[in-house]
């Protein structure tokens, strides 16, 4: 089954991961470790589903939206 993934090319030709669909349903600590392993250059923000967030794109931020049981509710993406 094909899967889609978001990546951005670096100047040196490498890929920077831009989304983490595989962490949906994971607890926030496990998800944070996975994202940080792939992209140690980004900071993580945690928000409950429905919480207001400031608008705007930030290529050094990943927002992680969580359920009340502290599991990841939707695919985290850079921005």
C-alpha cells in the first residue's frame, strides 16, 4: 500500500522530514522522542484539540495536538 510523506530537500541534497503520521495514537512522550530524533532542529508545542493557537507558519515548530488521554490526535507537521 503506498504511503505519502512530506519532505523538504536540504542544500546538501538530504531530506528533512516535515510530517509524522506514524505517531498518531502514540502517547506524547513517545511521539516527541520520535519527532526529535528525526528533526532535532525544531521545537515542539503541545495543544489539546480545540485549543486556540496563534496563526502563522514557523519552519522551526511542530505542533502536536492531543486528546484528553495525552495521545496524539492528528498528524504533527512542521509549521
